[in-house]
C-alpha cells in the first residue's frame, strides 16, 4: 500500500512520475570544500557572479525566443539579484569571516532573504525564496555541481519550490507539482496553471515523507498524493488516466467547434491570460475565440521599474495579434488596466501598509491618481488595437464618476497619440469589470456609458458575502451560487442587454460548466476562463438546449439556498 498525503488540489488532472525534489541541501558539499586564500576566494566569487549572470542571460534569451515570458521574467529578476553590487560587497565581507566562497555566497543571500521575510509586504516576503535560490545557484557553480539529468517525466516537489526550478525545466518534462506551502500565488503555481500541469499545494510537513526519485501518483483535483504506489493502486489509476486521455482526445476534437446549444444559441468562450504566450496557447490548443481578461499587472511583475509604453505596447500587440488569428468568433482581446494592490502588490508602486488591502488603494483608484502610470498603459493598448480588436477594461469600478474619469483619460491618451503622430485604433471598446456590489447595483446607470461589462466573480463573491476569497477556514461560505450573488449577476447582465451593450464574465465562476448554462440563460455573451477549462464548458453548452437552460434558471432563481442550488445543478450534469 502506498503512503498517502493530502493537500489542496489547485490544478486538476492525474500525474504519474518520479519525484524531483527541489531544494538540494549543499551543506555536505560546502563542508568538504577546500578554500584558497581570502583573496583567491574573493576572485572566485566575483568570477562566479559574472558566469552565473551570463548563464542566466542565455536562458532568458531562450525563454523569450519561445515566448515563455513568465519564465524569462523570473530569471530576469534573478539576474538582477546576481548583479546587485550590494550583494558582491556582502559576499566579500562574509569571505573575510568564513574564508570560503561558496559558504559566503549562501550566507550573504540567506541574510538578505531573512530581511525580506520580516517585511510586511507579501510580495517582498515571497521574494525571500528567490534570494535563497540565487545564492544556491551561485554556490553550486562554485562547487561544480551540475543539475541532474531529467529522465522521463518528473513531479517536482518542495516545501516552497524555487521559481527557477520550474522555470528552468522543459515544461513537457513536468508531469506535476507538489508544494508544501499553501500559496496559490507562488510563481510555481502561476506557471503551472497556464501550462495545465496538475498541482497540489499545502501538503505541509507531508513533504518530508517524499524522497528524490520516489514514484508518485498525484490527483490535482482531490489533492491526494500516493507515494510508492502498489501495482494494484497503479492499475486503479490507469483506468482514470485512460479516461483522462480519452477526454483529452475528445476535447481536442471540440477545439474548432463553436460553443453552441442544441437549438442554436452561441456563446463566446475566451481565455484569461497573463502574457501573449498564454493567448497563443489558448487559441491554438484550446480553441479560445479571443481573450476576455488580459491581467496586465503580469506585464508589470518581475520588474524593478514601471514598464515603458513601448515595452507594454509590444506585449499587448502580440496578444491582440494572437486573438486576431482565430478562425471562429470575434477575436477580441480585452486588456484590463493594471489591477495593482490588494493581493498583487508591486515593489515600485508604493501603496503603503493598509489594514484592509482588498478595500484599499488598488486598481482603478491608483490609476486615476497616477497619470504617469495610467497614460502610457492606455496609449500602449490603443496602439495595439491597430493590429486586431482590442478593448480596454477598468478594474474595481464602484460608480459612474470613476468610469467617466477613466474614460476621459482614454480621450486624453488619444489626443497625445495624435500629437505624437502615432497610429492607434479609434474604435477600441471601453468597459468595466463588475466586481463590486456597488457596480452591480448601479449596473442600469453604468450600462448607459460603458461599451461592455465583464463580471469578476472572484471579487464580487467576496465583497457581496464578506467572505475573503483566500481564507480556507470560511471557504465553505464562498459560493458563486449564493442567491445574493446570482441576483447581482442577473441584474448586471440584463442591464447591459437593455442598453444594447454586451456582458461577459471573467471570474472563476465562468469556468464552472454548471454555472455556464444558467449564465447563458441570463443572456451572457461571453465567458472567459483559464484556457484548459474551455473544452469542459463547451461540452456542457453543446449538450443542452437554450430552452432547457432557461427552465433551469427559472427554477434556480426560486431557490433560497446556495448550497442546494449547487447540488441541484450538479445532479443535472
Ligand atoms: C475577479 O475578481 O473576478 C477577477 C477576474 O479579477 P482578479 O481575479 O484578477 O481579481
Ligand atoms: Mg478582481
């Protein structure tokens, strides 16, 4: 019988492979290391910094060529940590104490990591793991340790996986990911999500039960992990894997088919993305007919300063072009202006310490006060619109005045582009996310001004129910079928349609096939989700009539208990 550990399944799918433990312990190597004179050690350390920075540069270039922006971004941040002059100073100081270059490197980066760990700001705390990762990388170079050859598919496991481990492995070699920590915003998870790699987080001390090379079966849905499974256990999963493969093949057949009901009602199924490469994969591999949410804050992450208009333009243009390549559907690329703050702080945009970051200085509230940040972004999007169909979407809007103020910025951005003689699209749609209860309540008024709504249920559910979207203890209350939430959604969609505008959804609810049918019955035009979810939703829509969906909706709207609504819809699937 296998040993079993359990965590939280965050990316569905069964993975089978041998464990590759991230986070090699270098203590033994360092103890055996024979140092030279202090001067010689300092020279060795300085040479290692140059060599490691060069190696990183090569990997960054290669990732960029493949369009793997997240990986390139992470390694770019690491390169800056290697080249930081303050670090070479503290390495020299450590050599004065210990006399050993590899030990000095580990100690210097460890000391900085510990400073990061004490910071209030979650983003900085999260960077401690990058610091240690960089220290190890340099020490390994000094010790002559090469990374192990990858044979077959591996399941990468670690307490807090160093981002470069995932970024440095060929994605087709990673069958699964296991994280000790529970973070869903870890870089490792962000990368795994866009590549649909089955992932389990939050296994805690369970990670200590896994050894390098252990055969493992991982279920990214239930969060179950079987270590060294018996032949019978393997066989029981073989059946599930076979089904998974069959389903994949079936989904691949659906790729180019429309999301249309048996009686001819069509819905656009589009993707949530964080980079142009995601858009490319969404269109090519999953049949997305466009992008309903480009989380532009990803363009701002992993950098030390605000990206310039020109750099942003390149990113948005590439995403717009990928969308324009669709053979079916609208090919629209909805780019959300940066949603910084809340759970997405940035080192170079000072938000300050807040009691309630989710209710604080974030998203459109920052953009409206920071013309220096907002204008280059709007100009970049307007210019990208020339290469296909782009739309601008504002996050966290709570009233008409905010929308009108933001729209005025768009007009100003156009004026500036005219003066600068730069080409831009004049017909870019401008809409808002409906993710605050205020926006949903005021939807009839807002609908008069916007070109579209996109409902952000991740936040709308948390704000409506006063339930933190990331708090595991109260996650049983976080239900997008709560009748209060359903009423706000229905009101939003109907308000848009009444004014001849369109409504979509880009919160996680859109990826729930049982939700999709009632949303469609409410009159939604577009559902946007992480691309691997598209086939499941499409399958559900293609197997029901619009008439039946409306009957189901009527019944659901009479019910008063969100849990019962969820169960009822599940029985129909
Ligand atoms: C949402 O709130 O539903 C949404 C899509 O935005 P984010 O998850 O980026 O807050
Ligand atoms: Mg949101």
